[in-house]
C-alpha cells in the first residue's frame, strides 16, 4: 500500500483531466492509477487516443502500486477532489494494488468523507498500459514538430459535415515543413498532462471513410 499527500488543487485537475479524456463508451472503460516514490499518474485510453494526467507529490510512504478503477469510480473521485480543489491545502490518497484507491480528503479537515474506488481486475492489468508507456516514452524523446492552439483545432468541429457525416481530415505536408510521418500525434497541456492521438489507416478504414477518404 502507498499513501500520498498531494496538493488538493493539482489532484482535482489531474482527476478531472483524466475524466474528461475518457469517453463514456470507451472499449477500455477503466483508468490506471500508478504511484511510485514521488510520482502519481492516471492513464486513460479508448484505443484511438490516450491521456496521462500527473499530480505532484508532497509526501509518500509505502511501495510502488498500480490499480485499475472503473470510469464511474474515476468520476466519483474527481467529484470528491473538486470539493477541496479550490483550497490551498493538501489531500491524502491511498493506492493499493489489487484493492483500490481511497481519497481521504483534505488533511486539515475534521472527519473528512472519503471516497473509495475498488480495483476492477485485481492484480491483472490490461495489455494497453505497457504499450502506451512505450509510446509515451518514445514521443517524449522526440523534438516537438508543431505548435498548435487547441482552440483553433476545435473550429473543425464547427464546420458542417457532408451528407455522409464525415469529419475533418488532417494531412501533414512534408514539402512545406519538416514534419516527419508519424503514427500518432503527441501533445502536452501544461506541466502535468500529455496525450496521444492515433492516426487512422486510410486504406483499412476506406469502407467507413468512403472512396477517396474524407476528401
């Protein structure tokens, strides 16, 4: 078992960001909580995207632990964390492999109401996590290729699609910029959140995309 003391505001952001990145209908409907000496990460994926939210650690006792919890429990933890997230205080959280996660609340609160998230698969973990760890490590080692404002990217969602309901199709053009071909787009938001968005194989998805892809 590991017990962590973390800034309440950062914990609220980490849990809320992980919740926002995990869609309700994800084929991987769990979040991985992993803690070690001075580290605390929450990883989520729907196989097309992956997000990793980190939280700074003020105090740590115990061993390295990892737990899968359901999306519903992730939402419950995030809701509880937001109660203390606006205060400049510290929260205590316990993680135990095979058991679950307990958010005890602010350490300066008398009789705080904890929230418990039980481990979904015990000591068994989905294979996606190891693969994503390798992808994040590889992506982190690369130099950034593009600097984009996410607000501009969301404009694609405001454009009315064609009659088939097809969405945006983004293509890297090496001739007008040194953009190497990649199988995923890597992005960071602040110091504590990073994510991968997988590119689609146009030939494999031709039936869904239609002849000629999205063009």
